[in-house]
């Protein structure tokens, strides 16, 4: 008899998914839809606000594959028709979704979207346990997952634990291209205000600003810079935003005031190679996490979860290898695009933030 508390079941699951973000929910959903009954372990769902709300139109075909595209019709999300950016010059230029063949991007309420995807995965048959994974070991061909109060076993793992990649980072080398970090806060405007539903991006000497109007008229304001640069620890996001040009004008035109604490979150470009190993596959940010300027993190999470789940379901090693090759190729394409886009900004060549990015351009 196993003396460990809570280890009543001798059951070894065929497959377990770790992590409750978009990659984890998508893998759990895809596996469950195929009848694979995945064990899905994730922390208690978050409440409040989760940054990363800009969903590229490229995600729509992936959501259709999952039968999840209707989730975007919820009132808590909005179409993002207009994005303005001051990047490479002080001139504000508009990118209007009318000229985009694939249709408009969406500004998501991330927490609601992740909850809806989770509900769909559970309804399809995923067995969800809301716990932290405290430790992971492999004995022979069986994974032992130590949770806070129990131990679960599985033969195959999907690591969808975000940048931490709690399993995959033990078995594959991690690479990192920068130390980008984000400070963010929520602002609200008076009832009588009618803000234009826009997204704004503004480059400045120490990094860049992002503002997006949410479906409920609040805005999220993000400032991106490198974690080791002077001034990063300064939590005065509101005061600094008021010294910007475009973001500041938008906030004062509509009477926005900060209404949340300022939080910080890592958004460095980091990836594992390879993204697969014996008995495991890394998906979403656990396999490759991108600079939010790309607006492709969510789409990549959806893509990677579907590709890896389909390879697992087919029990096809070549398909799994093709997935890992696809991740590696995607990282290269991303790094090239990142250099090109940062290289468009030439105004602050002596600023460490821009000089570092010019060095890789
Ligand atoms: C500031 C910021 C802005 C962004 N903006 C955009 C954007 O506009 N558009 C876009 O497409 N992408 C954006 N991204 C990227 C996007 O958010 C990520 O690519 C996406 O969240 C990846 O999803 P994921 O499921 O792989 O990881 P995550 O969302 O990080 O989910 C990981 C999950 O694993 C769980 N977990 C971790 N450790 C454990 C453990 N030990 N036990 C149990 N559970 C665990 C976590 O609780 C979490 O639920 C942004 C990212 C940041 C940081």
C-alpha cells in the first residue's frame, strides 16, 4: 500500500495537462473532444484582470477547429477596428481592420475567455483538478505529479505552465533573447465619457507604451522596458504615462484615472529547444514565449496545443517531431520579425533599450 496521503487511486492516466491558461485549456479540450479523458491540473482560476487581451484575427480559424469561435461573441469582448501607433516617428499612423482580409482582431476579457474555454473542456470530458503542481518526477515510463494534497500519475504530460515550463525546462535547454518586462494598470473614465474604442502604441526612449480600451470602457495601460534598466523599479506608471504624448492625451481627453495597483510581469522572449522529449511536450509559452508587440502569444498557444494534441492522439512520432520543428521554425520567424520591427525605431540609438535591440537587428 502506498503510504502517501490522498494517494487512493492506483490509476495511471494516459495523459495529463498541466496549466490552466489558453494552451492548457485548448489541449484539454482537444484531447477530451477526441475521447482521451485527460487529467487536467491547474491552479485555481484567477479573478480580476489578466493582461494579454489583443487576439489576432489569425486565431479565428483555430477557434473554429475547436468549435469555440462563438465564445468571441460574448459582450465582454470587443472587435478591435483601429490601432494607432507612433513607432519610428512621432507621427501617429492608423491600422484599420477594414483593410485586413482576415477581419478585425478582438480585445478580449482574458479571464472570461479562459473560463469559457475551460468550461468547454470540462463539458467535453476533461477531468480538472484545481491545485498547484508542487513537484514532478518520472519513474520508468510513469510521471508522478505531486500536488498540494495528493499524488497523480500519468504516462504522458502536456506542459502548459507558461514561461515557468515546470516540466520541460528540466529536460530541455532554455534560450532567452531579452529581459522585457511590463508594468500595467487599469484606468477608468467618468460615466459621461465616450472614449473611442482604440488601441494605441507609442515608442519612447526607455521602451514603449500600449493602451487598449476594453469592452467595459476601462483602459489597460502597459509600459514595456527591460527589467534591468534604470527606472524600471519605479512604480509611478500613472505619472510616467502622463509624460508620454499620445497615451497622455488620450487619458486626459476622456478623463481617465488610475483605478488599480501597478503590477509587473515578465514578457521576455524565451524558448525551449527541443519542445518535446520522451513522455512530454511543451505547448504555449512553455515552449516559446514572445514579446507582446507581436500580438501572437494567444494564437501560438492555440496552434501549439492543437498540433501537439493531434500528434499525441495519432500516436505518431513523426507528427510530434513535426510539431517541435514547427515551434523551432516559428521562433526563427519571430526573431527575424522582432529585429525588423524594433529596427524601424531609430530615434534613440543611444538608449540602452533600443541599442540592445538594434544590436540583434
Ligand atoms: C503583459 C503581457 C501582454 C501580452 N499581450 C498579448 C496580446 O495582446 N496578445 C497575445 O496574443 N498575447 C499576448 N501576451 C502573451 C500571452 O498572454 C501568452 O502568450 C499566453 O498567455 C500563453 O498562454 P499559456 O497558456 O501558454 O500560458 P499562461 O497564460 O501563462 O498560463 C500558464 C498556466 O499555468 C499555470 N501554472 C504555472 N505553474 C503551475 C503549477 N506549478 N501548477 C499548476 N499550474 C501552474 C498558471 O497558473 C497558468 O494558469 C501578453 C503577455 C504579457 C505578459
